[in-house]
C-alpha cells in the first residue's frame, strides 16, 4: 500500500512489537487497505522482524515503557518515557489526522491510544486473549469500543462496548485454510509441528526430542518433525534428532508458519491467542500446552476455548514428562480417524471472517458511531 492515495482517510494502528500483537494488526491492515483506507502503524523497536512486510503506508516509533518494576526510580523513568511517548503520539496524530486509532495490546499502545482519546479521536482496542491484558485493561475505560478475540461479550464492566469479532488472521492463513486435512495412513509419514510462540519455547526443546526418542522404532521411522527452537537451543535440538536418524527441520523462526500448520497432522504448541486462532481457522488437531507463568493465565483460557469445541487437547506443562508426550504422540499416530474429527472440530471453531468483522467495527467507530449502535446493527 505505500504510495497509494487515501480514499476514505487514515487509520492508525498501534501494536506491541511481538507477533501476537502484530499479526492481527497486519490482518486488519490488509482488510482496511482493500476498503480504501491508508493505514499507518505505530509500534516499538522490537517490531523490525515483522514490520518490514507490514502493509502500512509508514511505520512510526514512539517512546514507550512498561510498569514492570515497583522501584520508585524505575517507575518514575517509566512514567517519563510514557509521557514522552504521549507527546510524540500527539504530534503524530496532529500530522496524520487519523479518523480512528486502533490498539492491539502491548505497552507501546498506551501512548498513542491515550493521546488519541485526549484529543477526541475515536479509539478502539482489540483484545486477542480470553483474559484482557494489562495495557488494554488500562485503556478500556477511555476507548470508544473493545473488540474481542475470545473475550466474553456479556461480562465485565465494559460489556456494553465489547463486540466479539474473533482474532483476525493473516491472508496466508486464509490461503492455508483452503487446504483440506490430509488424513495420515497408518503406514504413511506423519508430520508433527512443534512451536512455542515467536521466540520458541525451551520446554519443548528439552521435552519433545526426548519424547520422540521413547517412541517405538516403527512410529519414529514414520515421524517427520518441524520444530521451532530458540537460537541458543537450535544446535542441541537438531543434534538430538540427528542421533535418532530423524526426518526433521529445526529453526528459531519460520516465515511460512501458516503453511507449516497446514502441512501438519498434529500440532504441539503454546496457546497464545494468534496461535489458537490460526490453528482453528486452518483446522488442524492440536495438543496445547499453556505457558505456565503467564500473569493472567490467558493462555489457559485461550486453550480451553478451542478444547471446548473438541479441536484440541489441553495439557499442563507440569504433567508432561517425555514419556507422557511420547504416549500422546503415539496414540494420535495410531488413530487417524480421531485426528480427522479433531481437525473438523477445530475448523468449526475458527473465525476466518474475523478481519472483516473487525474492519466493520473499526469503520463504524471511525464514523463516530458508538459500540452500542454497532451492536444494534446500525451501520455508517
């Protein structure tokens, strides 16, 4: 979209610099661009890995900080940094004159959303998880509307302005979702995909190769593993599979994760909101292992939402010894019909039209409508 003249105006998207925040923002940017909006992105320095292909006219950075420390000096510095970010955001809003500012969570969303609400610019936050994150929770009382991925629409003090849209997924996910689940025969290769979020997960690096080593030879011979591992674990994980003579691919990051999910007969992963949404839309069986140290237990709530449809199993990390993981993999490899049922259930829970629904809500907010009017079916 760079260089495309504005047709409807400008919308500014604000997102923290992780994939979990940027991927749904990217999906909305594609949808809004197709509808004739110029989209700008404001984020932090961590977004470099993702924002190079982000469909925005321009990407802007503003000062931002988290309130992670209770130390008075650190807290003062954080407040000063955020205030600088608010001033920078105000200048950016004055320059771009957006019709709306939409946040996707993470502390870099605080300055632009706060600045926009102070100036009377319509604002919207999208919460990907079943439990609202701290940044969005802090903004919820100020914004014009709240869109939810898994967030319950009929609960909480902000229920009146909350609309469940689902989590937007990237165009690559929609393309991958067109591929039917390839039922694995009992003698055919079985493709296992293991990943732990944008930075991988040490637990999977430790536990999954050890579990694969415990599989009966006949099953292990059929297994093809694609595993995301942290850079510091990559060589070790690859060496362990090499010792087993495995068909495998190990990398800290896969740019084609949607294709990898579509290729898989079974996914083992964390249960961040984007992960759960993409697995559901593509429709693949999953063993979800919520990150156990999440402050709000949001991953457990996300996983429960998909498990409730029958599309996934949820296992707590503390219960997953290598032997237990080996038993779970072996059982799935020997019951392809159960995998097919899980794949169908996952797909039924997916919301492939989430980007369109969120864009409808964003356009309504940009036109000056209230969330209540949008929920009543009033359209700009």
